[in-house]
C-alpha cells in the first residue's frame, strides 16, 4: 500500500513537471518559439474557435438570419463555412464562430482586424471589429468584445 502512494505521488509530480515544460514551450513570452514554428514546437491537440454571442439589453439572445466575417485590410470573406444544421445550432445557441484554427497558417505570427456583420431579414443589425491572429499553434483574440449587446 505504501509503495502505491509513493507511485501516485511520483506520477503527480512527473505530470506537473511535464505540464510545466509544455506550458513554457508554448508561452506567449517565448518569442523564439513564435518565430520558428518548427518540429520542436509543442502544441495542444485542441481546435480553437473564437466566436461571439449576441443579445439584447434583457439578455435575450438575438437570432441572426445570416452573418459574415471580413478581413478589413484585404476585404477577404473569412466566414467559416457551415452547413444548414450547423447554422441552426448557431441560431439555437446564439453563438456565432468568427475565427478558428482553420486560419492558423494564413495568419501565423501576425494580427489582423476582422469585421463581424450580422443580418436579420437582409438588414445589417450588428457590426463589430476584432483583432485576431495566430501563433504556431492556435488562433487568438487580441481585442474585441465577444459578448455583443444590442439596444
């Protein structure tokens, strides 16, 4: 019984050491890692998606009929492709994805200003700008409010 407690303690210790190593390897302060996205870069396996929620001042979600995401500089449409079922889920949850790891390579080690534009009955009801970018592993939100409240 005593040796199993020692094994558990050792396992926890080693797990913490490995986690600390991986966190430091992916740290935002590690500029060398950001510049050299090579075989030594350690990334998590999760897929990062940045999204927005839209509601009124009473916290009731706003259901959009459509939306688009545009790169302000290039005017490129960055709207993440979705199926009808996925869009119905966005409407049900009130969560609309605006930027994901699908753009990681294109925006690696850079930042871009994007505009989220939401429509109801072909009328523009919301426009919000965000600064997003990516490192070697995932996309990140640098500025912008992901909870949009409309009057």
